[in-house]
C-alpha cells in the first residue's frame, strides 16, 4: 500500500545562499525557507529539500463533458474524467473556484489518491481521457507526470492559467494531448491588479504549447469595465492570429460575480457577441461565446464553405456534418482532434 501523503521532492528548484530554496516552476520564482511555502501552497521547504507538498491531495473528482473545459475541438461530444487539487499560483479576484484554489494544504479537506489509484478510477468510469482542472495543474507537475507514467494509454488534458516557466511547461506538454489556457485580459495592468501575475508570461506559455504540437484552445473571460474594451479585444484577437494561428479556437466566456468581485455585473450578451464579431473581423476561424445560451454562439462552422458542422446547445452536442476531421460538405480539413 502506498504511504498516505508521501513526501515527494519537488522538481525544478535550486538552493539559495541562505539555506533556502528558489522554486523554478513558475515565473514567480518564490524564495522558500525551510518550514515555508511558495505562493501557490504546493511547494514546502524542508531541511534537506523542497517538497511537492500538494502531491496527490485531491479536492475534486467528476465526469464532465469535454465541452465544459472548454474544449470544443478535442473529441467533441465525449466525456472526460476530471481531477482537481488545491492551490494556485495566481490570486484572481474573480475566481469561481476560490474554495480550492485559494486554500492551502491542511486547510481544505482533501483525499490522497496515488497515481495508480486515480488512473484506475478513470478506467472504472470506462473513460480514456483525464483532465487536470478546477485549480492550476502546473503546480501539480510531479503528480501529473507520475499519473501519466503509470497509464500511458490514457489521454491527458490540462486546463491552465499559463503561469509556468518554459522547461516545466515543456515537460507537461510531453504528456498532454490538449490544453485550454486562460488569457484573462490583455493588459499588464489587468494581470497585476486582478490576477497577481504578468500577461507576458501567459502569452509566452501559449506560444510554447503551440510550438510543442499540443492541441490548444484559449478562454477569455470578459469582465465588464475591466477587460472588455473593443481595443483590448481586438489586440487579443490579432495576437492569437499572428502569434498562434487563425484556426486556434477562442472562447469568450460570460463573467458572473464571484469571490472579491461580487459587485461587478454579469457580462451583457451583446458584449460577448461583439467579441465574437471582432474575432471574425480579425480573421479567426473559430470564436465562441460561453457561459450563456445564444442562437449559434457555440456552433462550429466550416471556415471554407460556411456549413454548420457542430451544433451545441449548452452541453448538448450534435455532430451535424463532421466526417472524421473534415467538413462533410466540402471536405475541408478542420482543426479538430478526433
């Protein structure tokens, strides 16, 4: 039987000159003394090493539609085994999962699941894919790598904020089949004031993931008065087109009041539709509206012939005209993984 909450050495760190450690997992590069924790709560300093303190501490398990991640172009209409831990390396004032992302180990009830156990639970649900989601998967790197090593036939998906140093991110890419990265706004001021991070780090991560050949989709949560100006949305869309590709799926999600931003109103539907129009004007082939029901804001159309390929109403999905990875009407190859 595996030990409960085993002590696992962290990867990607170095010693400093004061007997402490410098974590190299994400751009914060926390200085951690013995007995102390990194900002994410997943790194703890011991006398002899830096440990992956949240290793195997599971806070959430569910079976979700793949569209909930959201991933619209990765095995559409499938189910995925979803797992979450605790902690995060950002501190977003609007976080909807703050009960786990803002909790440190020991303050939030978790259950230890060994890599073998969590993979077996996925198989018991007769599923062949697993998502690390709900909180930031990058801070669970060691656990994810061990899960992937014990069942190499599962497909692995990451739902990430993109705050990772390049080498750990590339390591994660080696076991990832798909990622959704949140681009939470498109100004450094927004990231500093609302998230406690840097936009440039997130953009670099998206480019790294794209460069590693991992299927990539982006989510942009549209917050009224904070990141919803036409200029900012336009700059974001141009960056996606020029730095990534025009066929990168983009999800403009509706904000709802939560955590420390309960006084901010929900995003008007017209604003979301405007974002989608801006994306199309910038040349993006796949732009969606999320967290709200619209007539066709979640549908996939062929960028070549304009035919309806996939219809979505909430999490109800109809594969209208999908022939493998091609449009059934004109046979155009779509950026869809099946």
